[in-house]
C-alpha cells in the first residue's frame, strides 16, 4: 500500500474577504473521497502553515487517474459559512513517487465562478511513497470531524454560492496541471535553496518558482517581492472614509471638513500670557519670574524674565489627552534663583472637568485673569496671572508652536528642533552669461602675449572658458556659461580675466564685480539683452589707485551678455521623480488643476537608532512636493509613533511625485554636530492615484546601507488627490512636460547635471539656515543628491528593466515563430484567414490594430493595480546586491579605498566594458553591411543587389500589390515540411557583405 503526502507550505497575496482588509485562511484538500484541512491562520493574507496531510492510496497505478483538489477558505467562525479564496486542481500524473523528488512548487489560485474575485498563489509539496505494514487510516474521531466539517461547509455553500455547486460545468473552467512531456516544462528551484556564497545581510525569502516538471501554466507568475517589503492596506477610522453623502460633508463634524485624513487627537492647551503685580521675593528687591505648568508627571516651564514684576510670556503648552494623569491642572509662578532653591510665588489650580472644548473655526478662547493662591489655597496679594485653558485637537492653530508633553525632557534651547514647521524652497533662476571678447589686455610682463581665459564666480559656483587658439591682446571666446541664483539677489558675480602662465599658475589681468540684482530678467522667448562693454579693474589695485584709474579714459574691457532666465524650470530634483515642473516666473505659471492631501498617521516597528545611548528613536517625518516642505513634530523615544498631521499642496501637473522621509532627530539634546539619521523614505506618483479616493497603507521604510538592504519599519500614510478641473487635468497629458524655454532654447546636456547639483546645494544651504533648521543631510537625502553617481547595482536594475520590456517582444516573436512552424494548426489557419482578409481589405488594418489595443486595455482594466507604487527592492536589485557592489556604491568620489580594491574594480569595469565594446562593434558591423549594399566595396555583391533590385522593381510594377503581399505572407507562413534548416539566401548574402571590422588595429 502507498500514501499521498500533501504538504501545505504557505500562501501569499490572498484576497481580503472579511470586510476589514484581511482574511483568516485555511486549506482543505480532497483526494479520492478523503478530506482533510489545516489550521486557521487568523488575520493573515500571507499565511504559513507547514502542515502535512496524509491520504491513503490503494495502488500507485490508480494515482494517474486521480485529481488532488486544494481549496483555500476564509474561516468565518463556527456559525458562519467560510468564503472561497481560490483553489488548485493537480493531476495525479505529475506527483513524484519519492519524497526526495518532491519539491515545493507555487500554483496560482483559480476562480470557481465568472464573478469570483480571486488572487494570490499557494505553495505545495506533494509526493507519493509506499507504506510498510498496514494501510494508513486516519483516527476515527478525526475522520468524523472532517466529515462533519465538510457536510456543514457544503450546506453553507448551498445557501451562499448556489451557482458554484455544479462541479461538472466548473470542471472545464478550472486549470488542472497535467503531464504533457518535457518540451514545454520548466524547472523550478526550491525556495529554501540559496546561492552558496550568499552574504548574511541578504533577505532570505521564498522566490516564486514555476510549476513542477512537466506542467504547463496558462498564466506564468512574475518574480515576487519579499512580503516584508510590500504595501499593507489599512482601514484607520478616518472621517474621510466615513463620508457617505454630500449632506454629511456639509453638516458633519467641523474638523472632518479640513482634517479628515488623520485620526483626531485631543490635547489640553494651556496658554500662559502674562502676569501682573507679582511680589518681590529676593532681598535686593528683584523678581525673576517664570511659570511652571504641571499636569500629573508632565511639567512644562516658560522662560524666566529677569527683574520683572509684570512679565509677558505668551507661551502655549499642549498635553496629550491619552496621557492625562490627573484631573487637576497646576500653574505655579516661581522666582528663579541661581544659588538656592527657586522661591514659590503663587499658584492656580484648575479642575479639568470645567475646561471648555474648542474646535476650529471657532474664534480663539479669550484668556482670563486668575488670582494666585498660596500653598494652603488661600487667596493672597501675590499677584495675578492671565491664562487660557481649553480642550482641542491637532487642528488647532496653536498646535505647531506649542510645547508638547511628548517633548517634556527637551530643553528650551532645543525645543524648536522638535516642532512641526512648513518650509519653502528659495525661488531659483538660471543666470546666463555669454562671454564674447576682451580688448586691450595688459599682462604684467609687457613683452608677453597673454594666454587669456575668463573665470566667473557666482556664489559658490565657478566656471571658466577655454583659452583661445591664438594668443592676442584682444582675445575672443564666444562661450556661454550658466549658473543658478536665488531670490533675493544678494550675490555678486565676479568676472576675472586670467593669464595662464604655466601649469597650475595663473595671473589675474583684471576683475569685474556685477550685482545679480542689476542683471536684466528675460521672462520668455523674447529678445536677448544687448551685449555690454565692462571695464576691468586690476586685481592688485588699491582704493586710491582705483579712484585715480576712474579719471583715466583707458582701461581693459570685456564684452558680456548677461540675463536672468525666468522662463525655465530650475531642476533641483531628478526628472524621473520631480515634484515641480513650473517655470521660475510666477507670471508664466498655469493655474492649479487639483489638490493633494497627505495625512501622516503613524509608524510601527521602527528600529532603535539610539540603541548605543540606551535610548530608542526620536522620529519625525519630512514631506516634499513642489517648493513646499513640511516637517512633523518629533516624538521622543517612540518605536510606534503617532503623528496624525495633515498637509495640503496645490497640484499643477499630475505626472509628479511626492516624497516622504522619516528621520531620527539627533538634536533633541545638546548633541553638538550630530546628524539626523535616515530611517527611510517613500515616493508616490500622483498620476497613479485615482481622483477623490483615499489611500491608506503601511509603506515599508527601506534603506540601502553598505551592509545590505534594511527595513527600518513601516510608515502609515493617507493620500487623496482631488481634481478641480477634469478637462484641464486631461489636457495636461498633451502638453509639454517642461516650460517652453526648455524646447525653444534647450540647455546643453553637459550643463544639466552640474546645474542640478548646484540647485540642490542652494536649497540645502537655505533650508539649513531656517529656524528650526531643516538639516543638510535631510534635504540631500530627500533630493537624492548622489543619484547620478555610478552604481553597478543600479546599472543591473536598469538592464533588468530593459530585458523586462524586451520580454514582451520576445513573446511576440515566439508566438509568430509558433505560427510559422504550425505548432498549433488551428491557430495558424485562423491567422491565415485574418491575413487574407486584411490583404484584401487593407482599410481594415489600422481599425483592427486600434480595436485590438482597446480590447487589451479593457481586458487589463480588471487587473489594474489597486495600490499606489512604492520602493521595489526586487526592481532595484537591492535584495541580492553583492557586498562589494554596495561598498563601491557608497564609496566617496574620488575613491578612498585601498589600491588593491580599486584595481579589482577597475579590472571588473574593463571586463564589462569589453562586452559592451563587442556589442557596439557588432551593431556597427551590421550597419556597415547595409551601407556596403550600394557602396561597391564588394563589386560582385553590389552588382547582384542592384540587378535584383531592378528585377523586383519591374515585377512589383506589373504585379498588383495585394498579390505580392499574399505571396510573401503565404511564404512566411508555409508549413515546416517546406522549410529547410539551412539559413535563407538573403541571410547568407547579407552576412557575406564587407564591413570595417577588418580595418581596425
């Protein structure tokens, strides 16, 4: 006797069926009237079972005629029927007859009805083996339990899915895996096998292999990404999701109209305005008052004001309602004493049950005067303090500038580093300088003709022209140099004419200082400003000599044409994920077409970035879209922070990208020059979002480090793209991506990367000078400053992208080859009929093509992506990158690695370059052979070709085109019996044509 073992390994990407974005799946296997099931995995769309189900097989010869039915259900509880999640039918003919041959294989889940919504796949390991001794029979109790469960399941399904209880009709719609031979099979690797030299940092996750040997799949599965790196859809209790009608929008909760993408968080706000008539506490007759606001264990302090009995503070404190530890608020006025303990002046006790609730757009609460009490609660002549106390949400206008209880241990000097702020990038312009010529240059050596060139400084940018071919006292250059400048135009353009005396030795012949604000502005394709002659000043000239020089009429001169270009968009990001494409001039900008609303909800499973200091992580988020940057508040020592902050941007182009990054604040304490560590970032392209739909997902925070790919946690975001004008949005797809000037007068390619880098540096410098500063390392990470640097990993990723695109072309070529070789005679005959129809009626060719595109598009609509795209570790080749490739990617420029490593990398680059060189040479050879057809390089080949061309010209002239097309088509689609294995005559003729490859040294 024998047994059949079905090992249920796992499943992935199952369809959520419980109405909460999840499912509780289990697997039921039926074989030869025997049914068994696995345990239930609750709330898991990527469950793992690793359970073995054993079935009796009387005779192994009967196994080939049997079918194994594997069905996945969603467990709804004891009294509710389960929901169908998909099934797989596997023919017994493909089951291996030993355990060693049984490999784990993945199978796509099939539908049971036309209207079923099923997705995902399941991993199974199936094999048959003989049993020594008596037959294997399940225990009676277990068998009765399985029979009872199956009967209950069948009765439940009769009520819920009536149409699915017709197995004879559904048998044709279900894919069954049959053995049809080795020609069409493809091997699959077990997911547990890893490469032998796999580095430790790589993610060990299951790959998606194909079906078992000898199996055919109608729908091949693409390589799957590690489930840890995928999006997770969530359903937080947001007001935007609860809206069901226009009436609710207009009459619902007041905060939901503007703050509906985040969960409401209530805070107790205490506004300490000022005090008056405070008593003198020190012997010298002075008072240095400050206020202590205490609620439970949380205590906030205002600044102390020296020698002031009527102080004014105007500070606001916010205490989270979730962490309220007392029903009484204590506001104490104290006198600062640097030597002894601070003196008690008076206090006010406020019962929280009497605090009013304020929700914007209500007017601000008016503060009131409170008389100070002593420690015994007696009203005394100790002065008064003006306070305002109310209960509000994060939508309150006082929220960004308030002191938060989450930052209770941060000092006053670092408190601003923890607050939420909105920043704006400086307005950038291109500065174009056309260096034409100079006259009457005077070198220090009177008998020497200068080898002059022009060097221009604008801010931190320096450009230089080339030296002219001929040395002269009045050189001409005719070169155009471009710079990036920003408002306000406070910089100075320094133009110097230098004489190159020797290698590394230059002498300044004259200088010129031009304020940027004096340079004319060109808004669009108007006329360029006229060139101007400028007098050059000697570099070593003192102020007195300069004054005397102005009285003279003679001076060296330079001819320049300068203008500030306001019609361009200054690129400060890569064009692949740019967030703004508007021109610099506000007069040329188009009106907005929509609104982008972002709710930064929370994060989870963050890595402790300060573990060395015995602390967790102080996370905050930064979002960038267009010229607007936003920064959330910093939450201290939180691995699962909840921000619940919402921001809005105007959208001018849907084909733009928003970037959200998470960082660890390194300036909550006096950390000196410590940097904010990056935790991860997310990019979302707006054009992939449906309008007026709320997307809520957990995005993986992936960071590539020299040690490999790391997942530092997950960030929960809520996104909504609202369209103001549908017509303008659709018309935007037909407009140029960049402003008009980029096409009328394009910027030279050699300047683009350098100008982008300079723009990034200006933005980083300006934002780092804000208060609180947006650190340079944060801005550079958000803008991907090092995106243009060489990376072998990124090169492999781009090559894989190209191969993925060419795979569709390969499939078409393979399909056409199958048609030509009559692999499927019925399909080939249908193609013959279609070909003859199109030849006889050529006016149907274009309509057929476009109709086919329409049908394919409509067919793919049901398989459209349901989630926004995100950072893909598989596409980026980040999950299997070699450690040396990562070390090279993170190397400085110029390199700082030892000579032997640099030599090894150089040799590797040479080998790659040799392959590229061979491919380029082959392409050049094919092109030169085409040129050789008429060049008489090979006189016999050219004579044959032109005679053949003449014959064909006469034949095509006297023969109808349709006849020629039919003859050529039938010749291409001829039966394999009439084909030869040898190359065709045209191919032989083309390969014999000469090329220039034999002329290379």
